[in-house]
């Protein structure tokens, strides 16, 4: 799956999650996916390479970076809490799981009264 495929799949997954919106606060070259006003995914080609930037639990982020060459520290984000997906050996199930996990991490940080209904966790 190339980087553009990863972007399309991630965007499709994000659009299906409750309470999400697409914004462009950093300009047209950045698709910023938010839940209740909080960013959980960024999609861009600003470096010339398609990439998807997601929130991740620190331990998960470190393990993912070790396991997959296509997962690097978050581009222009906190390297401990964000990861960047590039094209390559990433399969659809993993991309969908990582998007959903990013969404869930952000939702868990919202006050309970602002949380949309969240999808059930997917197994790894």
C-alpha cells in the first residue's frame, strides 16, 4: 500500500467515527481531523511524501516504530505521543486500528459530557 492509499484509507476510517470533523486551520495542504474540536489525525504531503500523523500511547508508539520502518515519530508533533505513517508494508487493518486508537485517546481526554459514543476497541 503506497502513502496515498494509506491517506485515503485513514481518511475514510476517520470520517466514519462519531463526532468528527475535517478542518484546514494550517492551510489547504493539511487535512486536520478533529473530534469535538481536538485533533486526532493530520494528513498531508507538505514534505513531498504522503503521510498520516496520529496520536499514540507512548509505549505503543515506541513499539510500532521498532516493528515497522513505515512508522516514524510524529512529524512536527510531540515525538513521544504522535506517530507518522508512510506507505509500504502497512496493512489495512493496522491503519484502521491506529486511526481508531488515536481517536479513542483523544476522546478519553474529553469531559464525559462532550464525548461522542466511541467504537469498541479492536484487537491487535
